[in-house]
C-alpha cells in the first residue's frame, strides 16, 4: 500500500483514515504496537483518531496508565450510538478474505462461474436467505465473509447462503472427507460415541500441502479403542497410494478398495466418521441487535457481574446471553473490546455473536454450550465419570485455544475452569477473554478486593498489575489442578492473603495422588517465578496433545 506524500493536515488525515479502512484489526493492532507513542500522539493531534484497538488492545500490562490511550476518541462508538437503526453491521464483515475459487471442472463451468454443491439442507429463516436441499447446485454470485450470495441452479431464486453448508471443491462433498481437520481433532471425532471399529476419514495433511491422510478407528478389548493414521502419498501423474504395492487414480477408488479389504490397514474401512451438521453462521450484519429480539428462556447461572441465560434469538436460534450488572463496565470500553473479541474466531473459543448496548444492562450474545462451564461439568455426575485421558484432552483443547490467543498477541486475564464452556460433544471452548480488562468494579480491579481471582493470578499480576500472556500461562497451570481434581478450588484450606504470602516464600501446590507426575511437571513449568521462563501455549498444546504418544510414531508404516 503506497500513498503520495501528504501536503497538509487534511491530506494526512485522509491518508490515515484510508489506511485504517484497508487493514484488518490484527494488522492494525501490530502496526500500533510498533508505532512510537509520540507518532500516535501526532496523528491524534492532526485530527485522525486511532481505531478502537489502540485504546483497548490487550498488549502490555500498564496500558491503562497511558494518557494518550485514555484521550483517544472512539469514532466507531459515536457512530454506533448516533445510528437509530436497530441492527448495526458486524465489525468484522469487511475484514474477511474471499475464499479461493476451485478450478475443478466438475464444479466450475467455463471459468466465469463458480458452482457449489449443498452439503446439508438449509431452510432460509432470515429475510433474503436462499433455502436449498442437500445435493442442490448453487451458482455463487458473491463470496464475502460467512454469507455468500447465490442463485439456485434449478429454481433461479437468489439469496444469501451459509458458506459452511456448501462445497466448492467436489472432494468436499464426499461424506468421508474432512477439510481442515487436525490429527488430534480427527482422533477426538473418531473416538466419539456413534463411531465403530473401521470408522474413518480422509483429511488434509498438516505437514504436506496438497497431500492427505487417512485416519481409522482401531482397538481391542485389552488396549481399548485408538485411532491409526496413514499418509496418502501422491504420484507424479496425479494418482494416490498408501502402499506402493497398489495405486489408485482417485481417492474414491482408494476408499472403495480398502472398504472391501483391510489389505494391510489396521481395519477394513466401514463407515465414514459421523459428522454433526455445522452451526450455521450468525445472521448477516446482526451485531448491535434489539433487546426485544431475544427471549430469555432459562437462567443458567449467576456470577459476580451478571447472569447467564439460555435464550432464543428471533424465535429460531438458541444462544447464550450474559447480562452485565449496570455499572460493571462502560459501554464505550465494552464495544471497543468486543470489536477485538469478535475478530478472534477459533474452534476452541466461544464465539461472540452480537451485543445489546443501547441501554443497560449490556447483553453479550454468544454461541450456546450445552454442558455449561467446565467447573460445573467436572463437579457433575457425568463429569466425575470422565477418565484421565479425557481430562488431559480437555487440557490440550484449552491450550490450543490459548495458543491462538497467544498468536494474536491477545491476553485473557481471567483463565480458569469457570470461564471454560463445554459443548454436547465435550469440546472445550474459552469464554470471557478480554472482559476482565474493562470491568470497573472496585472489588475486582483492586487486587486485594474480594472479587479478584487471587488463586489463579500470577505473582507479578498480583503485585504489580503486570498481565501478559505469561501470566495467563501461570493461570493455565492452576486450571490444570482444577481439571485433575474434578473442580476442587485451588490452594484448598488457604485464604487469599495466605496464598499471597506463601507464593512470596516460593510455595507451590503439591501434587495430588490422582495427578500423574508428568502432568505435575507441566504445572511447575507454568509456575516458574520469572515469566520469561514459563513455556508458550504452543508448546503446552503440543505436549498435552501427545501426552500418551510422545514416544510413538504418529503415523503407521506403509502396509
């Protein structure tokens, strides 16, 4: 991106505003991080306010003390509150790159059209939606974000379709093909209830672009069920093989062969891995929504700063609604942080869908997680029956979500089991990331306050207010003790002041009988006194994902 040198303040202002409009929040965040504060002050003085991420980005530990940050005007919030419309555009809509068009001749006609195949039925429920049935062909007119504009190949009707309900590439229409699934997630899905020995999937290779892997459920009465992985190798002429003894022109032929006979695999292929219908994207451009569009159905819980409800949006979509007590946070600060939270989208993060901020109480609308908080789940009868391997898997899932937050230079600040939610399929997702930063309750912001989560907080954050991703790593170590003990409160029998004094003397929680020594060693790494000595979440994810297989080959040898 290149501009001519501005000749005056107005041209400078226009150039800066154009820059903010063309880059993503993450790029903007990194740009501001590298920008000298004096430059930022000059930009503001010229009348071109910085975007909201400058005031609310979780970068560094003492940004709240920065007078420049406090003085920045949030244009986005002013525009939002002056707009009388009920629905306000999703702040991330303009930041998503268009999906690459497939050149597969089976789905594209003359190169000027893109034809998608419906993977599931979809009944249009919003104005402007286009309904379709599984297998229907749809001409894609515009790809933008999660909702694409399309034309039905048979009826000729046009409208918006959820992009994750269709496939551009013909391979994605196969029930056994799982695009973008990692090795670990393949194991989670194949070991889920409903699958049997020989259940399988073909997925993209994590290590070799353009290649594939076959994952198969195996097991016996002695060792239990496991998942075996096989690399699918490609030939120069475009064919495929697992063993060089036999090659195939297509993946379909490969699957057909190994369904008839195992031929060296751990099992003959039986049925594709069960794939639940994906959650449809949130309604297009429904960010600031009217309060009356929500029906609060059942209270799920209450905390220090509000309540959580199961609710129905527009009579058709089940959601979770967090209602914040009046005065908990300023609307301006919340909207600024929410814009960042909305941009953080990952399978292991609870998705922020919409907000209600026109008047208090503020509503935060997120995806609904059937099992509730991890803390409550671990204490339940069902949670108490979960065995150690699954507890380790919970830990790995949380580390994966935090590794994504780490990669995006964000900070959680309140990582504990109460802020992890669990889905029906026992997927753990991180919730409430970033909210701790903008709470204005004195009992919380004062580190000696009764509401401050002392037992989960790193010493440097307790003593100096220094919150970094490394203080999140400390909290993760505490969270591991909650998981392995099925929800026991950390430092049992100790008060907050006693915990603080003990930490100053170098005390660390002792290993319990139920905690493997290898897991306790990970906890101790998280509790290193110097933040820089603590591991990264990327490292923690890799160690926990391979907790039982660190000495084994991840992929089977050629049969």
